[in-house]
């Protein structure tokens, strides 16, 4: 995916504040943090969204969640965190490369959703 923003971040073509990297996943601080801790965890290999995952993606999906607790603790959210994965139009996903938001900080992050 030549022009995908997050593929370009993985390749280092666009700078990011890296928080974690292994052979399958990459994590970096959100450019517009909504909480004191706001990290994005992404698969290195392009996956558009949860709507496009297949059986072969199962391990990397697990890895994305498995690194969340360590990332939260290392970055100032010692007592828990919230994971958000927006998908598609209804989920209001803005970047078309699957990503898990890890949000937290010293204080609770707030209600899960506001009723609209
Ligand atoms: P979503 O609405 O779930 O697609 O979230 C996209 C997220 O990507 C937003 O929280 C943006 O602030 C974040 N974002 C967009 N561009 C960058 C960037 N260059 N570096 C870090 N985070 C970014
Ligand atoms: Zn991509």
C-alpha cells in the first residue's frame, strides 16, 4: 500500500513517535491525543479494517491486544486502559489501516459512549 498513511509510518517515510515494534506490530503515539496516554497499535502488514480480516490475520490481531497492557503501563497508564477500534463508516474510522487506540492516563478515561 504505497500511499497508505500508516504503511508509510511503518516504513519510516513519515515520522512518528514510536512506542513499540516487533516483527508483526508497530505502535506510536497519536498525533492528536485525546487522553494523556493515546497510542495507536497497528499491524505492519496492511489490513484495511476489522471488516477485511481473514484467518491469516488472527495472530497479528492477538498480538495487537497482547502488547496493550505493557504499552499502557510504560507510558503512564498504570491501572488500566481502554482499547478502541473504529471500523468503517459507522465506526467513523478515518485512517484505512487497521489500528487499535490505547487510551488512558492517571485518571479514568470517562464514559464508554455518550448517548446521541
Ligand atoms: P480513526 O478515527 O480511528 O481512524 O483514528 C485515526 C487516528 O490517527 C486519529 O486519532 C488521528 O489523530 C491519528 N493520526 C492521524 N495521522 C497521524 C499521524 N501522522 N501520526 C500519528 N497519529 C495520526
Ligand atoms: Zn496501510
